[in-house]
């Protein structure tokens, strides 16, 4: 039985390295469950290191592709990327003028490697295209070209957005990746005001294709019927995950991982099953001597986890019984708070870490840590900043950042506690068997 799906059209250039352009658009569409169609404007010979050559297709060939798609498919949104020349920009602007579907304009001008993808004389032609935009998504450099305003902070970005709306765009999303702010601040401007979206700044050079990915994700969500702000917020989350977990391909910085979102969802059930397997081993081995007063929890993160709701854990924890230990309830996502937040913070330093368990800690356990084949680290709550201590649930993240700041990834982290807070040992690992091995090594050494 066939299933009707939402369709999106991308009008953009081809990237032979597949990190950006048409290839990135189609991967993103597939990851978000929409059917991607395409009209190729230019063929580029490029890879992770740069653009070697570029060939723009004749406008009649581009027009024929657009017509072929629009005459047959029920297109729910259109996204534009590399348009290369004034003639192509004007062609696309004229085509969009007769459409009633949401349109995302990504004003691609320069590749992440610094290579120009738009002729200088074509920049002025963009004014007509912007007037057809449901949302236009410039970065700082593109915003400067389009408006003459060089944004240095979010106030400037808001001014840029207002200028783009004056030029005819329904909304403008001015991307803040190049602004000198601690967090990345993307500014969405409508005729009703501005909204700032904040997300973590990721220390990576593998950002090739991030702009295409964001614009494509917005288009996909708009095609699915989401309102604009919901679509943008979801697309920013999607893009952040794609950038945080890049693919090590080529000799350059690599590519964003367009399918990280999809792969992550696919791993939810296997991750929960792996946590269940760890719990079963601990119960069968009766690790009662390692269960703290507050109870033990085993947590497992999906490969590209970004939040507590993507961490599987034992609901109600594991507690001591007369005969041994027992989980209070089953495994579900979002069941852990403290250990889950600790693992998420640790993954900022070592993304391969996926599993953790909290254990009792005292001088005997500290001596037993000699059985580990990897080092242990610790953090001191006495040096925790007052503002962190006052923020509910922030201690685990702060503690992990202290413990994982060194050159070597620890196998276990000691929290010596304080008044009213039990001392705890957290064992971490990249896979279930390693977590079991490390935990049992400490247990058997007691």
C-alpha cells in the first residue's frame, strides 16, 4: 500500500563532496520524513577542502526541471540554495512569484571553505528573490551583502532582519554562528518583533553544509504543516545535532551528519535493551556492596543524545533487598535526572561515552579503584560556584566538566559529597560490556 508523503523542492547547486548543496538537502528531507525533489542550478567539483570548478546550467534547463517537478508533485515547500548568477536568481524569483507555498531562501554566496558561489553582480538581483521569501536565512557575511549592515551583536542582527522584512521577506532568520557571543544566538525577525534562539556553541570546524541543512530542515517542517516559529526551533535543534556529531570524511574538516537525527531515533529501543542487559548482569552478580543509600541507576544514551529525554534509565532506581538488589520498575527514557545530566556533560568532552552507573563511595571503594585499567578523576563540591549550586540540577553538569577537563578520559569519577549529599562514584563507558567489566572489577576488589 502506497503512502502519501509531503513533498519539498530544492533549487540549488550540486556538491560532489555531498556535504552541502542538493545532496545535503535531500539527506535532510529524508531524515525528516518528507519526499525531496530537486532542480539543479550548477554543478560544482568540490570536496571537504574547497571548490575546484563550477559550471552553471543554462536557465532553460533549470526552468525545465522546476516545471517538471511543479507540474507533477504536490509541493508543500520550496527551498533555494546556490543560484550562482543574476540570470538564475531572476528566473527563480519569477517562478516563485506565482507560487502559494512556503519558501525558504538560503542566500548562498560563499562556501564554508571561502570559495565564492555567487557572482558579485548577482547580489543585487537577490532583492527580488527576498521579496518572495517566507523566511530568508543569511549568515553574518550574507546579511552584510544583502543589507549593507555588518552585524556585530544581536541588536545589529535584529536591525538586519528588520531591513530584510522591509525588503519584502515575511520573516528573516539572521544566523549568529559568526557573532562573538558565548552562545550561538540566531535572531528571527517578523513584522511583529524579534525572537532570539540560543543554543550551545560547538567547537568544530566541520560545519560544511550547516546552512543548507538548516534551511532544508525548516522547509521540511513547513511542508509538514508546522508553524514558522515551531519549524525554525525544531530545525535549529536538528542542525545543532548534525554539527555536534560530524562525519570524519575527506582530508578537510569533514561533513555535518545530516542523518544523526534519524540514526538517533533508530537507536532508542536498542539502547533501552542494552541498559536492561546491564541491570540484569548487576542483579545476577548481586553488586549489593556498590549500591548507595540513594539507590543505584544505570543510564544509557542514544548515540547522538542531546537531552535527558534521550537517556534510558531505571525508573525508581535499583535498591538493596534482603536477598540482593532489585530494580524498582522498568527502563524508560527520561527516568534519570542526576546521572543522566552527568553523562550528557561528560559527552561534551568524549562523545563516545554512552553508559554510566552511580555507585557507593567510601575509602574501601577508593582503594578498589586500583582494579580499573583506566584512571579515576574527581570533583570537589566545595569549589562549586554559588550560582551553579543554586540552580536546580546543575551540579552534575558542573562536576562532569571538572572531571573531564584533562588529557585522559577517566573510567570513573568521584564525588566526595558534602553535608546532606552522599558521596558517590560514577563509572562510565562507551559500551555495555565495558561498563559491566569496570563496575564488576571494582566490586570484586572490595
